[in-house]
C-alpha cells in the first residue's frame, strides 16, 4: 500500500491530519522536519506528499523544490494557513498539484484531492 508523507511544524495539526487520514484507511507517516520527510520519500512506496510551508530545518518552498527533484513524480498538496496570492502563485510554480487552506473545511477539500491524486493511480 502506498503511503502519504505529511510534513507539518505544528504538533497539534500534524496529529489532527494523521488521525483524520488514518481513520479513513490511509497509511500516513508524519514529520515535523523537511529533511526527515525527504529521507522517508526514498524508503518505500509514497503515493502523495502533504506539506506545510515552514519547518525548523527548512522553508516549505525548499522542501517542495527538493521533493519535486526526486525521480518519483509524487504529487504534492500544500496544506497552509497563508492566503497570500504571491505565495500561492509561487507554490504552483514550484510544482504543487493543489493548495488547501487550513480552515474549518480543510477535511472536505483535502479528501477529494487525495482520492484524485493518491487513489487514482
């Protein structure tokens, strides 16, 4: 079974996302450091990456650049609280497939994307 790599600096939100996805039958590995998540990409079958934009060891944009640079062609969804149009534009230029805003309906927006990019393989 392919897994989802989730990278998030907030312990609370990382646990919330992992619980939400695990309860729906997804195998999720969560990380608070971009470098650890990059290492995990090469350790097994990864079907999707969900990432925030800031970690203690690197910015989310650097993580995305490096994750996109891997030869695995793994779709990336940015799960962020920023509503800045310039940041959103940069994320799409970097190669993310979608951006979900951390709002009251993030679960409703994230699940169809996962089904599209993760289950559609």
